[in-house]
């Protein structure tokens, strides 16, 4: 993607977020699978396509402007109007949907081919005519019936019971059950109002993020320096000025569901007892990222940008799983993609039992609370980040390459390690001519079918290393960078012959 200036206009660019100093999409992209690995002629298959559930309509000149600003990106976007919404948007007549614009730009950034538009994840914008709960029921039903995607993202929702009535939650939960059963992975913003969704005067989480079929997207505060190097990452704590919560500066939504019990993947003991705990994961929300809207760049964020980024990751990871073919559980003939709700099984297995996967993909966020002006005014004790899972950032933020590998590990029947065969001249013998040492790397498969080799790293006179985890984003080792030679299975090194050096 070239040597480009970082942090345009003080806001993070896609390359800042791609970096290992943030969430390491670069290393995942280096595997080369995103997002049409089977070569569909007219665009990506459903497994690697994304549905965005939003309200309003889009000016497609904005997404083209985003990708002209960042010319390494491609885009492949469509629009469906729901309940009478007219699409596309004409910005000379009406105000277009900023939320959906941000969603389509950043979901595309996280599922890009950096080449042909048809190889970048197809993003279908489902645009409702308004933000009524009944309209979103129609949107979710249409996504299910169209059956053209397997990743879904939305940045809309409101407080359980105080805003979302019980009957509508039950109806939409039924839709999500059907989607989950057919392999969708869904992510929805946990909200920008901290511990008090919809700014009510008691602890509350937001639906649909609280639905156990959904990945609840929380928010962090990721600080990078002017050279895009990692400085710190803490929980997104809400502002304290009057009206902060109501203006979506209330912090990372999180807490305990009043509607849903803890799903099997969560178990109990996460701070919510027998209730569903929210969120599951978090990415940067309060340090603004660039969005192209109405002809120019502007900064925005919130958990509303986290949800589409995770939606893009889901499409990217499903592309990886497609390349693994039919090598996944429960048998060697089981297709690996789509991953569906099994994504959350993989997340919680590794979170609850570190070492379940060969590498630990989370950056644990241990400071910051989801307090804001409403919690302070009403004496409400918020939730605070701490070691392990917490109701502000979930398991924390992620290394996207390592998260993809953790999901692969959870899906595959291949539980074996790699092996290396080295070929070369006879050892313990002096050579006066150049000699070549060659090697091949293979996958043992263990008790299942071999799924292939992701690549290798090499070094002379020391082991390249295989770091299990890192506390924060950064560089520069195989955990951050991935294999030195992605997808390679063979290499060689030439040694120069000559007289031995004299003894010191």
C-alpha cells in the first residue's frame, strides 16, 4: 500500500488501523485470501459478502470518494430500500445517511482485495425508510430472505425494555436464530451511552447487541502517536459534560442483559452471573477515524464504527475458511465456511482458557470505566475494565491475524503441528565451494486432514520465535507480522565456502 502519510487531518486512516500498531489487518491481508478466493466472476460469494442494516440512503459518490482518497482500496457496494425508502440518495435534495456511509466505507476497508472490485467483499446496504423498530424487523427479515450474505452489521439499537419492547425483541430474536442457524455471523454496536443504554437512569444494555446470536461490539480509546505508533489503549470512558450521554459521548456500552440468560459460550462468572454479558470485543471508538461524506473527509467514531469493522473482518475470515475447503469439524468432509455463531465459541474458548488456540489473539484492556454524565448525576456505579473479561471492552481488542488463526483452529479437524524437512550437504564436513541448504515445510494434520501451511519465517544462528501473546499492539515479531514468507512451503540458503576463520 506504499509509504503514505499517517493520521490525515488528525483522524486515523485505514492504514493506521491495518497496522500492527493497531489491529494487524495487514498481516491477515498478507495471507492473500480476501475476499473472493474461489474466483466468482460477478462478485464475492455469500460467505464473504456483508449486509448492513441501517436507515436512510447513501450517496455512492461518498464511498467512491473514500476510495479515491485511499487509492489502494476497491469497493463493491449495492443498496436495497426497505419500506419505501428511495435509493440512492440525492444530496442536492435531502441529507444522506452518515451512519450508513461510515458503515459501508469501513466494512469495505476491512474486507478489501486492494485490486479488482469484484474480489472485494460485496456490501449490500439495507436502508430503512425510518428508524422505527418495526422497520428494522423488516430489514432483518429482508436480509434473511435475500440470503445473499453471511456477515451482517448494524449500528442501531436501544435499551432493553425501556425502548425495545419485549414482543419486538422476541420477534427479532427469532430472525437472528434463523440467520445464525444458516451461518450468519452478526455484529451490532453495544451503544455509545456507557452503562446506561438510551441514557436511562439505571443500568441497562442495548438490544440487539445483547442478543446471544450477536457479537456485541464495544469501544476503546486507542492512542497512536503522530507516526502511527502505539501509545496506549484503554476503555472508552464517557464524557461528563451535560448531555454527553445523549449526544453519543457516553462511553462503551456494556453491562448485563435483563432479557437474556448467559449463552453457553459465556458460561457464568463473567460478572453478570446467569445473564448475558455485553460486549464481546472492542476496537477504537473515540479517537476519530476518517469518513468521506458529502464531498470530503470528516472524523467520526463510536461503537458504530466498530461494528462494521468487525463485519468486514468476518467476511475476510470467511474467505480464509473457504480456502481451507472441507477440512473442518465435525468431520473431514465438513465445509469450513461460513463460521456463523461458532465465531463466539472460538472467542470465549480462548478467552476463558488461554492456550486453547496456539496464539492468544486479544489485547486485554485493563483500565477505564463506562461512566458518563448520567451515571454521575444519578449515583450509578458503572462497569470498569480489568484483567480478563469485563463489561466495558469484553475480552479487549484484537490482533486480526491471530484472531483468524484462533477461529481456524477452533473449526479445523487439523490439530497437528507443522514439520520441517531439511536437505543439504553432509554435516560435519568442510566444504571449499558454496553449498545450498534447502527445506520444506508441511502440515502433519494430526488426527484430521492437513489444512495447509500459512508460511514460515527463517533466521540464521537463532530461532525466529513463535510468540504466544503480546500485551498490546506493536511490532516487530511473528506475532505481529505473521510469517516472513506467507503461504510458502519451501526455501533455501546458500553458504559460501572457504577456509575457516583463524582462532581469536
